């Protein structure tokens, strides 16, 4: 089990630490997940997301190698920009969903999910002796702080004006008190904000500075409920073995005009024959939260399955993402089998909030 460079800060704050993707990370602080969630929607919070991987991909062949591996098209952006993309298996399953930070003309920080760093590196190939392409795992050299919420930029400006000014979907180097930061305008909450990669030696100092100006620490519990309210996928739930971008409603991540990428043929075949299921949002009657694995019912028969479910702190009702038949449309009335109790659920347009 790996630990964050900020573990001592989390323990000092009374965080509940749990295993996640091979790391021990804060689930919540004494204020609780509901309070942390609402703080992100109305104020500003900081998440420790150091468990995300960072592969530093560099060399004159790096752009071509990434283009051949990933579904999205980096030619649509350029240095100083970020892009969401997928790495597919040969059967078109999503091996991982990834954010790419294009930091310099021949250098990229590829950000896989916590447990997938080695898998993504293997898919890219290359070695330290390869002059044209190198993929180096630099995860252990830095911490990553995600500062999110409507007040995030204003409060962060008191710590680092440069970090607060990095636009959404952009990435830039920022110097802070003699330390080189890499700051990207990305996030996973649906709120405005930035993610800051900071060298391990300065991580605690930056955390202290950010929390000192009133940014509230938040854990993985709130991060999950926030992304669920925005209808955003989580690898291992809405993405993974047997799940393609088309089934997950993420076809916009696939650039068909690229000549090739891993898994393209299988995905093209699925596009031709049509998907057999699709991801939809369900708003569930009552405050009881639906849970992963519960059956989705239509006219009393199981037709799908919940992939993520919880109580929405902002809507104050149960919400879920679920795979259902492709003909299930917005406004349709279904039900979720919640431990033997069919609970009415309506198909709604995403995001929930």
C-alpha cells in the first residue's frame, strides 16, 4: 500500500484513511462527506489526488506514439493544453480513461488512474534507452492537489496568482516561492478549479498555504458523489472490461478520422452493428441511495444494472448511473431493485446537477 506525501497532514486533520487503487487515501475528514460535497459546490475545497499516476512521455516520437495508442486526437490541441482520452483493449473495452497534459512540444504528462499506471506504460512501450521515445513513471516525485469550487480561483490567488489564472483545459508551469509547479485547469467535480503537481519536498508547504486561506480539505467520498452528480464515469464502474466508449456515451472521445488507434477495428464493428446497452442517469424516488450491482427493472423484469449509485447532497434524493437497454429514453419510468424492494426511478438527462 502506497501513501501520499501528504499523509501526515491528513492524519493530523483526523481523516479517515482507506485503501484505494493500491494507495491509502483520505475518504473524509471529521466534517463528513456531505459537508465536504456541499463546500465544493458553494465554496472551495482541496483534494489530495496524488494517487493518480503521472507518466512523463518525451522524445521526438512521443506524439506519434500517443496518437497510435489513444482514441482522441492530440492534433486538435497543442502544447499548453490538456485532453481527455481513452486507451482501449483490442476488443474496444476501455483499459483506462486518461488526461493528457501537453506540457512542451515533445513532452507530455499522461495521467492514468491509480492502479493503471503500469498498464498504460506497457501499452505505450519504449524504454529508458529509446532515444526517440521515453515513458517515465514520475508519480513518486510529486503530489497533486485539486483545488475545486466556485471560490477556488479567488482563494488560490492569495497563495499563487499564477496558479489561479491557468484557464480550463490548459496546463502551464508556475513558480511558487522558488518551487516549480505544473498547473492544469482540469478537474473531476464539475466545478471550476485547477490541479497542481508539486514536488514532494514542497507538498506539505503548499497544502498548508492553500488550507490557510480557507480552502476546505475534502476526501474521496465527496469526490465520488460530486462526479456522480455530474454524470462523470469512474473506471471500474462505468468504464472497464467489456465496456466500450460507445456504450458509456463517450463517443465524442473517439476521433474516427485518425488512421488508427488501439482497439479501433473492434469499436468500428460495434458502431456498425449498434450498441446493446447504454449508460443512463436515473433519479430514484426517496432518499435511500441505490448501490452498484442492483438490478434495473422495466415492467418487473431485470433489464440493466446500476454501476454507481448514491444519495445526492444537492438534490436530496437517490441518483444512479446504470447500463440499460438502448431504447430507454429520457423520461422513461423504470425501477431499481433495492434489496428486494422495487423503487421507482426516472431516466433523466445528465448531468443530474
